[in-house]
C-alpha cells in the first residue's frame, strides 16, 4: 500500500464547476497535510495546508481533513481553465524529520 | 516563505559524466531536501541535507550516486554521478518552513542524459 494515494485522473470538469480532488494516507499519526499545484514544466507551488480536522477555506479553495478516515480533499469552486494542472497531495511523515511524502498527483483539466 | 534559487535550470549531459546542482536559500534553514521527479511521476525524496553532518538518504538512493554537500545553513549541492539515461528527471531542492509546516521548492533542474 502506498503511503499517500491519489487518483491520477485526468479529472475533467467544465469551467465554473466544482473540482473535487481526493487523497488518502496510511500513517495514522500524520499531523500536517498539504496541497500543491504543479503546472507542466514548473516546480510545485503550495496552495493549501491543513492541520486540524474539518474544513479550511482560502478563496476558491477548500481543504477538508478527516483524520479518523485518513482522508484529505481539495475542492476548487468556480474552476477556471488556469486551474488546469497536476495537484499533489503531501503528508509529513510521522517521524518529525521534516520530509514530505507525496501522492502521485491528480491531473485536472478545466474545459472552457 | 523562503526564496530558493536553484541552478542550472536545465542541462543535457553525456552518459557517464556527472552534474552538480546548486541550491541557495535566502535565509538560514536547518534542513534542506532533494527530490527527484521522473517523467510523468510524482516527487520522490532522495535525501535530507543537514548542515554539519552527513546527508540522510532514502531507500534506493546511495551517496556514491548522489553525493550531497551542505557547507552552511543557506547552501547545498547535489551531484548526479556517472549518469545514465535513467537519471533523466527533474531534480528539486526544497526547504521546510519549520515545525512540520509547508515546504518550498526551487525552480528545479531538468536533466536530460543522452
């Protein structure tokens, strides 16, 4: 079992719709969770971090965390073609070493 | 957030040669991380570089192939040694914000081995 799992997609949504990206993780004691966006040929860019159960909203983005289910998601409201990218879920390992474990990423396509 | 400068941004190298990638951070950081992203894949951690000690390598990565230097708290290098076409990847330098918070990335080095 992979430590951080995502559906690789592609996930295709029409412009203006809500895109829902999902991620599960295997280490029950993980405490820090992140969503990165990566455009083709570019390095990952942090868009959301979440540390507590529940929802965290920032503009059009909402991160949701459920530690009991070991599940973290990202919702993108009013999706725009510029949101088309690969979204990487990342989790801090439980050993407090500072290193991140990444999922394989979900490719999102927003069609005009 | 930290500003990370990584160079070169890209290179095309002959097999059997070595390439050293440099990473400069605009503030002092305890740990720096080197990741590899193979074509169409996600990021895989190569090693953690701490100032004043040997780098800690992840399973599947060895010091002879990926020697790392960390001479001070703002700089690190990763060398890809005796390269083969399988080493063609993007190599990324990263630092953590502190306290298991978010990580920031350099712009990456796109390496092609021919």
